[in-house]
């Protein structure tokens, strides 16, 4: 019995120590995930959305290339249809959008919601209004709702995905 105890004790202690470290690490991760959202992260995301609207209004559609992730994970949908299935398709398509619309005045609604998911991910939801000037100088007014996930990577926020929707047209009665 003494022999089993003397040879097994170091193994049991090592196992117990490892298990205790595992529980401590798991507890730490759990406490981060369940912590209250950081006001600093929320404020940073709000500033990001202001920058997006300012730059798109100042520079036109080409400004989106700064704010969409150029990764395979990125996608953008418009009114329930896939517009860009990846960051590469968005980067390739933005110049075509810039040819179609020479100016966009983007205004987010006062109802901007930021849901901090982690220190590097946040959900964004808001109404929007756009005044677009197309290549033929036609003025188009658009109102709708925007949702997206912003990701902080490489020292800045970018959209990991985006969805724009406008109310469905109703038939005249």
C-alpha cells in the first residue's frame, strides 16, 4: 500500500495541479465572456460608425473599401440577396458601384445600437438614410435598416459582414 501511495502521489498531484489550472483558466475565460460590455469598446465602435458615414459621404462609394474586411469571411447582403460573398468580391465590386453612384450622403439614424460581443467583435444595428447621386445625376433617396458585425483587427474596426434592407414596396390598394 505504501508503495502504491509513494508512486501514485506525484502523479495524482500533477493531475490535480493540471486540473486546477484548467479550472482556473476556464473560470477566467468565463468571467471575461460574462463581464459587462466595455463602455470603451462601445464608444470605439460608435466612433467607427461616425467615421464610416463621414468618409462615405466625403469620398463616395470607394470609401467602403477601407471599412469592409478583405477576408473570405466577409459578406454583404442587400434586401435578402447576397451582394458580395467575400471580401475579395467586395473589393472587386466597389469600383463598379463607384461608377454607378458618384456621390452618397450616408446618415445613420439616432437609434444606433451597439452590442459588444467581445473586445474585438460588436453587433451594429441602425436605421439609415442615403441620398445617392447616380452617374446620370439622378437623385435617389433611400431609407432602411442596417445590421452588421464589426471586428477589430490590425488596429482598426472593419465590417466583417453587413446587411442593408429597405421596406418592401406595398401594392396600391
